C-alpha cells in the first residue's frame, strides 16, 4: 500500500481488510467444494462455514477505521453485533443455529441465520455512514464513488440472501475494496498529508477552474513567527501548530469555502459562492478561536490574514487579486 495520506496504523487496517477478505473467500470456496461431497468432508465444511460467517461482519468495521477522518478507534459497542454473531457461528458447529451441515454433509441455513445478516448490515451501515462523512468533509467529486460503492454492497448482500445458490457476494465485496483503495489513492493526491487540508496541487487546479469564470473571495493566512516557534519548541511542536491552525481554519470556513495549505506555513481559502461580508465574519471567527486557544496554549503562534475579491470581469487577474 503505497498511498501516504493515512498513517501507518490506518494502512495496517486496510491490509487487515484485504487479508481477512482473502481468508473468507478461501473459506467460502472450501465450503462450496465440500458441500454435499460425502460425510468425510463434513468437518472441513463446518470449519469453512464457521470462518466465513464469523469473520464477514468485521470487514466493514475495519474499513470504517480506514476512512473515518476523525475516528481513532473502534468503540466497543460498535463491535457487539459482530462479536455476538462470531460466538453464535462458533456454536453453530454443534447447534446449527446460524448454519447447519447435516451428518451426510449437506448445508442449510439455520434458524438464526438472520442474526448474521443483521450483524453484516449493521457493519455495512456504519461503514457507509463514515464514508459519507469523509465525502461530505472533502467535497471533491466523490459522489459517484459513493453511489457505486453502496450499489456493490447492496447487490452483493441482497442477492446472496435472496438467492443462496448464487455466489456473487464476494465478487461485489472485492470490487468494493478496489473502489475504496482507489478512493484512498485519489485523496492522497489531493490532500496535504500533515494538515489534511487540500494540497498546493489541488489549489492550482482549483484556480485554473475558477479563473475567468467565477467570482471568488480569497483568504490568505500565514502563521506569525512560525520559524522561531519551530526553532524554540522543535519541529514536532511546529507540526502540532500547523495541524491546530488547519483544524481551526477548516472549522471556521465549513460550508463557506475550500481550505488549502499552499506553503510551509501559508494557507488559503477559496470561497466562490460566499459574499465577502460572510467571509470576513468567518475570518473573525477564526481569530477569536485562535485567541481562545492561546489562553491555554500561550506558545501557539498567531496568524495574519488578508481577504480579497476576484471578479472575472474586473481589472485584476487572479494572481494580482491574490
């Protein structure tokens, strides 16, 4: 996994998703090969079904960790349906509650098969919710990805539940994983790794799209005395400062514009659909938030801000307005 957007921990979770998926696909293939092939293969069929049914609901929960931009851990209550299903599947080897393999090695669904379906639907719903939050957070032409992803999950789950003899669910899950990986790589090209704001490259592309076509309010900020703070407190604290300012900037301009890191300690916000009076209010909100933060962290640097308005019919080019 070569994408650098997410920390090693998140890349590890994505690798875990891939590994678990491979194990489950192998288990499903084993169960299909063993089914109705004589009593000698009953034990492998039992174990294969147990692994597949127990592990499947954990996949969307692992994906949730990879793609939630704020979530730092899976909370225990989110795991309850998947853990309960796993225990029930393990017991099904003897009780036949979720699945049943007859003494002559014939598979049928158990009376509590709906528990497995419910736990998988729960995990998928949480993963879709977290993905939707990420897409809303970055707002960069990813709605098509979201629609296709949900379609694959719904088709794979619904068809498998309604028609158990059609084994297409894991083909759909595999496609969903490929879509997720493509989404991760696309974001890595758009975002600044440290601050998770949009990168300089994305800013330049946005300027190309806006220049000559649309009026836009431009906010430019730089961190005061950043080099001195870096030298005095160390580069690690300098990174903390940049992430703090970036977070406040993103919060202040939520719904009003797109935030970019365009240099070491330089930031820019492009607000193409926001009046300059509203932009000035957002700048005030940012400076007030920063002053409040400095009450508990006095070493945190201040920022200098400038606001300008670019009009395509005006005398100034975008670079001059900037």
